[in-house]
C-alpha cells in the first residue's frame, strides 16, 4: 500500500513538473496511434460497413473471423509485422524496422479488425432500419454503404475510440517492431514496460497515469463532440 | 467537409514523414544490445558523448543476447554489443559478424533473500554457491530467455553438477533481467544478475547480494559489426566508427566514468 | 408503364398465403385506393410492385415493357429519415438518378416548398412531428417525379389537420400526372380522394369499382361487411 501511494505521489509530481522527455514520448504515442487509427478508419470502417450491408456467400465466415480477430494478441501482430519488415523479410529492402512507420503499420493491423467489427455491427443495425427505403429508391448496395457510413458517423465514433484505446494501450506490437529505442521509437507503453523491468515501479505508474489521462482526455473530447452532434441531428 | 478531411489527412501524413525523417536526419546506426547494458543506464551516459563527437546517432534495441544475435543474423541491426563469448564466436565463425572485439566487463552477482536460507554467503566458490541452493531446494528464478546471463547461469549449474531440468524450485521467467529481478523479489527467490542491472534496480524489497567476487563470475562484453557482405545495407562506415570509438581510450574513459552512487559498473578491457 | 397488368400474384410467408392469386389492371391516371382488412395483403402487394419482394408466382406486365428501373416511388407507413437535414433527406432520393448536385438542391427546395416545409429545410429531419414527417416522406418521393407512387397508409395515426394537409399534397401530385396507388383504413379519405377502389381480402382482389359505385352498391359480401363494420360509427358524427 505504501508503495502504491508513493507511486501516485510521484506520478503527480511528474505531471506537475511537465517533464520534457515525457512530453516527447506522449507526442510520439499520439502520432503513432493516431495515424494507425486514421488508417484503421479509412480501411476498417468501410470494410465493416460492406460486411454489414452486403449479402454474399462466405459473409458469415468473414464476420466470425473478424470478430475473432478483435482479440488478436498484439504480440502476434508484432511478430508477423516484424518478420515482414525485417531485412530478411519480404519488405526488408525498405528498411522500415525499428521506425515509427513500422509501429504505425503494426498498430494499423491491430485496430483494423476491431474497428471493422464494431462498424459491421453498427451499420448492420442501421441497414435493418433503412433497407426498404434505400432499396425502394434504387440505391445500389455500394451506395447504400456510403449513405449508412455517413448516417452512422456519430455511432462510429465508438469504433474510432475503441481503436484508439487499443492502439494507445498495446505494448506487444510496438515493442517488437519499434524496438523501444530512446528518443526514436519509445512510446508510453514501452516506456512503462522498461521502467517496470528496471524495478522503478513509481515511475511506471506515473507514466501509466499520464497514459490514462491522455486516453480520458481524448474520450472526453469525443463525448462532447458527440453530444453536440446529437443535439444537432437527434 | 471533404476538403477538411483531405487537409487533415495531408497534414497527418506530412507530420509522420517529418517525424520519421527527423529521426533519420543525421546518420544513425542500430545497435542491438542487451537489456543489462540498456537498463543499467550505461548507454544513456556514454552514447551522447559518442553522438556529440561523431554526429552519428545510435539507436539501441535492447534484447537478450540470443535475440540480439538473431536480429543481427536477419540483418536488422548494424552493430551488436553482447555478452556470451561462445555464442559470439560462433556468430562470427558462421559469417554473420565481422571481427569480435572486447569492450568491457562487469561481473555477475548472486542475489537472494537477506535471510539466505541456503547459506550461500558461506560458499567457497561459485560452483559451491549454486550447489548449496540446489541442495536446499531454495526457489530460483532463471532468465530462461537465451540471454548472456542465462547462458552463464547454465554454465554455473553445469560446473556445480546440478541438473535443473524439471526441478520444482527452478522457475524459468522467460524475461529480461529486470522482470526476473521483480519476480525474485516477489517470491523471495535467488537469481543471477549482472552487476549493472542490479545496481540500477529499484524494486529490491528483501533482496541483497549473497555471493559475488569469484573470478568465474567475470562477465565480458564484446562488440562486432554485422557482416556487410551478407547484408549490404549495413552501415559499415558508421558502425566501424562506433566500434573504433568504444574500444578507444575515449570510449574506455567514458565507460569507466559511469557510476551509480559511487559504484563503477563496467570496466573497460584494454587491448 | 401503363396499363399495368398484374396477374395471379402469389407470395407465402411462414406457410401462409399472403398473396393468393391477386390480379389487377390499372390504367395510367388517377388515384386508386386499396381497401381491405388488416392482413389482407395490401402492404405486401405494394412491396411487390415496388420490387422489394419477389412474388413466388404470377406476373406483372408494365405496359408491355420490362420493369422500369426508375419511375416507381414508395412512401412507407413509418418512413425512416436519415440523421440529416430535411433538404439532405429529399436530395438523397435524387442520388440514384444521377441528378447533378446543383440541380438536386434546386429540385429539393422546390418540392419542400410545395409540402410547406421549406422554412425548415435546414432542420434535422428527426425533429419533425408525425404529420411533418409524412409530408417530408411525400416530398422525398415526389422529387423523383415518379410515374407511379405507392402510398402505404400515409395518414395512419395523424391528427385531422395533418390528414388534410397530406390529402391536399396527394391531390396535387396526382394533378401533375403521377398515378397513385394508396392503402388506407379511412373510408372518408377513400371517398374524398379515390377515383376507383380496389377491395382486397385474403390475398386476392374481391372487387374493383369506381368509388361511388363501390360505396353505394358493394358487389362482394366481404366488401359490404367491411364497409358496414367501418361506417356506422363514422356516420354517427
């Protein structure tokens, strides 16, 4: 108990002191995870929406597969992306391993299934509502996907936040493909893992508190935005 | 709105390119090394000195020695700094690395609960110390991760004539030095640690050094360039510059100067 | 598209014949009201005309041609509106027709004006009352300038003034040459709007007659019972 209270008091002094190094790490975390979620949004949401609207053979298998992939361990994604990006791997010539780009790629693989699975559920529910109207207006299924993606944009914010939460909090993938290089690929989670292995538990918890704070802040912003949007188009 | 999205996208992509290129602005090399050197804080102390004099940034990826050698084999690092002499010599002999050089040494320490139930403190040498732990059946946490420390530990069990396979008191952590120490502290178990990581380790709880000082516990580190003949993209010139520096009088001075408290953690090896 | 000939349409759901040999011929003008008890198959019939349901058997002949891709619009009993402005919802209907964006807005505004909702064009469609929502749904169908408009109980559960507004709009759409086929349970509305009445019971057409003759002398016993069941309490006022 004493250790824990010590850890939290250290966390607050760290926050109050606004450590420059910590700020750098937070910024990199936001950039990497933010971009991964951006790509996840561009890939995962349309993919999920297509699965929610389309009716084709093999669709159910895909849905089950996608839902299963939501729980894909980040370490597995990390190892696979590592082997692909390694100098001895298929994309080795680009030399992307141990770079921020590699971390963005790994996290994109991590968040796409999650975001697609949530989008599939949201859009499928909306499709049930609108199917007759849109079909009667002679929308082709692909155009229906576009209409529904736009119409569900507020609910799909949940998918974006879930993706962001997953990306910001995972450690396995970025550790393997980023290498946790100081000032280069060290993000919040790998920094926490490092401080934990150094036995500096107070600093680890302090960084964890910062991470939690950042995620909470992002969620709060999203919540306010959503409230505003709901009032506008309730 | 589409316009705004586009603007946002361009700026996001632009910022990551800027971020990546900033990291690559100067010349840089990837150094695959061990958790013990990284976590002891040595690199944070000596690398800025090298970077300042050479303009070459060194990106350290801290792994176990076994993993670091694998990364070198795959061509994902330029330089290796590790501590498992037998594995290093094999790495060079197989053509993965070029010319191993001595850099520095520190020593291993046996740490365990202060009460020292196995009576390791009275051991006459390292083999005796390991033998006492086995005889008593005291909990032992092994790295179990093919690291240099793991390899050394297995050598010591061998010299004590102990077969640890399947022993109930023998726990394999499969983790780096720090997590292994966290486990040992939590369980009140014995473990083998390098002095550098131990010195900078904060969550000791009841752990203390129970045995140290035997010359057998000597722990040398070697440095080598990943073979550019095998991996043409290896940054040969920059890597060689780093190796030359860390084995030079300047490098040796920097290593000697790193202390925690008043304790010097690594001792340069003069040639 | 006309004359529209429906012959021997059959459709099953859960082992029950909902359409059981329905046949009907519609000319190119006027308002036809579909009457019949709940479950008679009126809504299902409208859905097959709209192409939402594929009949198990039977044939629909669209004036000797194939089924046209556009030109048939439908307003559902409970129309669904997107989370968008009124304008956005009306423009939506023009997108499959590949109407250029600039023209879309002009047409949508024009039709919103005619249903009396232009002043709310920028409001959220989900903030509308029941009557306004039906007017918006009519506008959404009207804007596509359909040849045939299918209305499924457009005034169910609306207050009298809203019903009147809807009826005025329906008449206006008709005068522009759109053929209207509409279901209702409101017999007063049927007498006010209809040119002819089709009475459907148990999935088939029992009677198809001009409106005055239908109410004065219903030929089928089912229609007579239906009118008697509905009329006495309405006539009391």
